[in-house]
C-alpha cells in the first residue's frame, strides 16, 4: 500500500522584486526644500510675475569695480528693488588667499534713490558699510517739515556715487546672453543656474 500523503494547503506565491516606484518624479527643489519651491509654488515660486512690462523676471545683483557679479537674486517681475537690498548684500562671498574666511562686507555701496529708505540705511549702519545713496525728494521734504525732530540729513559722497554706473555696465553683458535676456527656462532654479553660468563666463573673460 502506498504511503498516505498529508493534505497540503496551497499557499499564495508572493513575488519578490523591486518595490513599485512612484510615478511622480521629484525635482531638485523638492529634494532640497520640500514639495514646493520657495514662494509657495506656481508662477511666483518660479520667479515669474506680472509687472508693467508684462510677464517677466527680475534679477537683482551686486557687482565690483570691474563690472563682475558678486551676488544675485531672482524674483518675480512685480518684486520691488528695495526689498531685495539686504538679501543681495548677504549673499556676497569674496574668497581670500590662504585659509581665511571669505569676505562678506563690501567697503562701500553706491546705489540709486530706489534704495533710499530707512530699512536700507539702517542695515548699512548696523554693518558699518559706507554708502552713497541719494535722498529722495519726498523724504527730504518730510524731514524738513519735522524741523529739529527730523534729524540730520544722511551723508552723501557725490564722488563715490558717480561710480554707480558700475551696475549698469555689469548688467549689459548679461543682457547680451540670449538665454538670460529672453529666459527660455521654465523653472526658477534652472534660470538661476543660467544666470550663474553667464556670470562665471564674465569672470573668466575679465
């Protein structure tokens, strides 16, 4: 007599293999800053916004005496210039020889009347940075109307302010770069990289 076989229960076969990947691929901004880019996502988060000139992007920058970029910030087109005064100066990093830390404090700053407000001047005073920023006409009138309570007029170095055209001379080479002047890049971080590469090329040429 053949031996009896114990009844067996068929177990479901589990196919082991690589886990199913999420079809939604992550972008560099999601890896670094979460699910959305800075600014809450959308057009504003990508450095795009409505201005008087249309749908545009602003590039705020600082430059040295040889018209080379030291720092830059990309914002939507409707963003004001004075609001980015502090972020632009905070990004300045000038390497030094040896093992010294990079220089973060410029010797002096020359700008136009767009940066003539209390917040910008207070920031420059706190860091001890000399500046040549002309006073606005309305600010001057408001100070004079207060009399002695209006305080002293801010210092203004006219000879130093004549070098303000350094910024315009630094912007012109960027405008000659087609990818920067037209912005074909849809993503904000890609356009920031495009402007950075253009600035590096300017540094290498000078």
